C-alpha cells in the first residue's frame, strides 16, 4: 500500500499528474492534494479522498468528464466537494465498501442527463450526496446518516431507487427533501428509523411521497422484541389508511377494535384471534358426537339414533325400578296360547 497524490492539475491518465511519475494502482490510497484531477478513464484504487495526510494538503477534487466506473474500498470527502461533473448524458458508477463525507459533499450533482449509480454503503458524518437535478440515482446499498448530516439531499424530482435500507440518526434524517415532490418517483427497499428516515422541508409542510417496500424496526433491521412502526404526517397524526398499490388498507390496533371481537369463551379452544394476541378457551364437541343434522361449529352433526342404540339404552339396567328390564324380567318367553292357536289356523 502506498500514498499517491496529485502534484498538478491534469488528467488521471497522465503520469505527470502524480507523484513518482506513475499512475495509481488498486493498492494505493489516492489524494487530490488540493489539485483538480480529471477522470478520463475507469479508476480502481484502495481509497479516494481529498483530505489531508502526511505530506498531503487537504482540498482539491476529481472532475468526471465521461461515463466511467470508480472502484475503491473507501471514498471520502473532506472539507470540500470530492467530485465535479462537466459532461452530460453519462452514467457514473461509484463502487466502494464505505462512502462517506466528513463535512463537505461527496457528490453535488445538478444535471438532468447524468445518471449516478452507487454500489456500497453510504455511512456519513457530514451531508454526503446532493441531487439538485439528475436523471436516475440508484443506491445498491444502505444510506446511514449520523449526527453530522443527511446521507442524501434531494432538490428536484428524479428517478430514485434505493436497494437497501435507510437509517436516520438521532437528530437528522437519512433523506432530506427540499420540495414535496422530490420523492415522488422514489422506491426504497427498506426503511429503518431511529429518529427519521425522511424529512420534507416545504412551504406547505407537506410530507414527501415515497414508496417503501418494507419497513422494519430495530438495530439494522433486527426484529424488535416489542414496539411498533409509526407512519406519521408532518403534524404527527397516525396514519390509519396505508396505500398498497391501488388499494388502501387500515392499520389496526387492539384498542381500535375493542368490543368488536368475540370473548375467549366464545372461540374454539386453541384458536387464536385478535391478530394472534389471544387464544380461545371454549370446547366444541366433534360432529360425530352430535345428533344427526344438528349444527356444531362450522359443520353439522353426523351421529344417528338406531333401533339398536334405543334398545341398548332402555336395557342398560335390569334392576333399576321402573326400567324396561325390571318390568320384563318375569314375562313369558313363549307365544301366548291365543297366538299359538292363531298360528295353526
């Protein structure tokens, strides 16, 4: 690993731009050293930054003038903006494990024909990416805002796709919007809010419109032991209606439906209800134990009374007073004389 830095304004591809007279490699930490380096080729380095280090001054920038890919383990801006853009109709791709800003913007993009793709996690202590205007912005990673600034600031509408989660800091949102429609085409895969993932600053104080595919709660998306997800308007009112596609659904709380659910004793034993928070205690007989055609639970009885079952019930006791067994114990077991005569005729 070596520290490489610019010694003059010039193209990245020019050896005269760099100390040592050779181009930086994937094993180098690269600094702009208060110069402007024009990226005229794809770049693959260990790190890319405009901060100060031993023998290197803070400041400077990397100017992008075409559709190029920048690959580094870390990309960091210091007290001044790291990237400048001079051409249109381009696609710039930044790939890094960590993308951050210490104070100034990493990217300040204001060109509706430029698309920016970021592959990696934005974990910033200063405001990191500002999209005053762009064609498409895609983040294949997570946007995490700490106490120093937002992760992404949107001014005007563009196509925004975040394939990851966004996490607000304790005092700042992960996404800041200057206009009410800046999020109108945004799609966020996940949103995890410590304080606020999204904030809208408009004259009407209207909340931003954003499509969130999934909302999770807990540290980095961990399932919480207890708690809730709160969707709120700018005034803090709880949203009852949540739009999913073209339909509006209602988020319910047990307190909202009190008196509208059955008592536990009216629900079959073992059956859960009220969103699974309660279990029924009533025992319902099986259909085979109920007289034929008698309603039971959600079906009807299947048991039938047969002559044999009637006889068995009547003779179940031969000694109980008044029973058929008691009444017939001394009866004749042969035909009467009259019956015998009648049978001979």
